[in-house]
């Protein structure tokens, strides 16, 4: 048996986004249907973060006939000025580098639902092509990428009086071998959910393949969410109970409504991300609710 050579020559360094393309499941969970749709979620989450910071009120998602997706928002637009230490535009930096973004301190974004700064660059890495337009400084900036690499410099292509970001990308079939076809129902469910969780946002989603279009805006927020979940149930009290508060810069919202079914349904979220396994926030709510009900019962003030 010959001895396998193992020296410095065998140590490979995956630079840039090549690590993402080499092991995509580390960043999006898998390369199946769930991972495919996560690409859209990640781009939309960036727009949601702009909304949570108070700068975005409209988000639009468009499924195109060629299998690509466009996400448009009316936020501030990704910065395009040259980064002081990296020597490239901030736009190219966040599109091509992992762990580059404005969400690591609490000055730019106090709340974020993205993948801790790796999100949009991961989408870029796993896309056959991606084109981004930024509306900022009364100008339209554009840059294109192919499999994570810029195909040219950032360019000014026009003037505008609006602000925001427009990203169009097509998943790479070399990565998503199972399918590159987006499921409208999966996406519309998530967009509806985000609209319930963020009452100040209007989210529009459309499919050029079928002509279908849905627009979501829920002023009542999670109160309307509970009513939506209970719409085919016999409710015990007409209006959902709603509680909100803030402590130590942590904002909490709770809405619930009892119905006549024998099973419970709890949907919990942290920074717009579903926590399917619950967590300390759910445990704390249960304990507090139980304590309040027990106190109420022990004081013997329930009408006979």
C-alpha cells in the first residue's frame, strides 16, 4: 500500500464564496425544496429588516417564466459607496463576502431576521446569475453576478427619485439538482405570515407563469393572525386577547383566543423566524399565563 502524501500542498483554501458552493447545505440547510425556497426568504428578510428599522413599507416578489425571482423593496437601498478598508463598494462587499453586513452592531439594525450577515452573499453564490439594482442618491446603480462572481463593475445606469433595492436571481441547477422550480403556495404562505407579523408592511407576490397575484397587508398584526387561524373554529370569546410590552430593549407581542377544540396550536417567532420547537419565550408565557389564571381562581372572584 503506497503512502498517501500529506503536506502543505494538500491543504486547500476555499476563498470567497467557493466554500458556499462546495458545501451549500451548511448555509441553507439542504439543496432540496426547502433550501431552494430559503433563497427567496433570505432576500425578503433583508427587506423586512429595513422595515423593522423604519425605512421600508412595500415589498414585492415576482416569479418569472424563466425560473428566476425578483424581490423589490422601497427601503434605503444597499449602500454603494467605497468601503474604507476593503476598497470595493459596500454593495459588492455584502454580495460577495460572508459575514459582511450592517447587522453585527445594534446601531444600523436593532432587529434582524437574516442569517447573521451571510444571507444575501449565499443567495448570490448559489445563483446561476444575480442582478441587483439600487435606488439611492437620486441614481440607479446596477451590478451583475454569475455564480457569486461579479461580471463587471458597479455602474450608474440612470436617475430616480425613489429609494430601494431590486434583486433578481436564478437558482443554479448545478446546486439545486432536485428542482429549481419555485412553489407559489409555499412562498405565498410565508409572505402572508410575514405580513401578519409586520403590520406596517404591504407584501405583494405574483407569478408570471399563472397570472396569479396576492397582496397582503394586515393592520391588526398578530390579532388578525389569530383570527385567521381560528376562522373555521368555534371560538369561546369573540375578540383575541392581546398583550404587548418592552423590557431591556426586547419587545414582546402575544395574541391568543380559545376555541372549542381539544388540541392547542401555538405559533412562536423570534425576529420573524418561526421557532417550531418553542423556547424560553414560549415556556415563560405558559408559566405566566398559568400563574395569572391560578391567582384569579384562588381569589374566588369567578362569578357563580
